[in-house]
């Protein structure tokens, strides 16, 4: 089934607002041990969020006209994850928390929210 243009544009726009790390910032973060340790690891391998972060960095460098349906579907998944995770913000200083590290793997640093 083909997605409506408005839905696609809305997903891409929302992704651009929610993902607040640049491709370079995200790639640098993904190289850090804190990033590699965060998230759900299936079978001892790379976490879901870390793998998603690598894809997000690529998507940030992809022109809107070159995005595939699969790319937009991943953007939708990222948008949902970030919104759900933000709603679970713990109280207090989140600077050095698993919650923040997990969000950063998905391209969003909650400390940049203001």
C-alpha cells in the first residue's frame, strides 16, 4: 500500500523536529562506550537503538526526494520511540542516565530541549 503524500511529508517533518542531533554529533555519540552499552541487546550483539542510530545518521544525510518508503517507515518508528520515551522522563537531573543515553542513540538529546 502506498502512503499518502501528506502522511509522508508529516512523518519527515516530525522526524526533522524530534531528531535534534546532527549526523556528525550522532556518529560521534555512537562511537562512545556509553552509547554502545545503552538499550536492549538481543543475543549480546548491538542494541536496537544503536543500530537505529546508525540508520538515522544516514537518513539525516539523505535528501527528502531520495527517501524510500522503507526509510520513511523507519522515520515513523523513530518518531514514535522518541515521543514515547520523552513521556517517560525520570525526575531530577537526567544528564547521566540510561534514559538519556537511550534517547541519544535514537538521535534525540533531551538536554537540547531548552
